[in-house]
C-alpha cells in the first residue's frame, strides 16, 4: 500500500511542475505541496509506519 502511494505521489509531483502556459501563474504551490507529501510518505515508509 505504501509503495503504491509513493508511486502515485511521484507521478502527481511530476504532473504539477509549472511547465505549461496556463499553470505558470500557480508558482510552486502545487509542486511544493506534493513534494512535502512525498517526503512525509517516504519518512513514514522508512520508519515502518506504512506497510510496504
């Protein structure tokens, strides 16, 4: 379960990068939020709180 969540968060992070014209005004908000969630999930996986 944790590995699936990790993969999904990585894909969402790659999709939230402000690369297209309509999303340039968003700044780093979406990717920063998803990056923080990714770090939290990785730490929880390493500490053993999420099953692999």
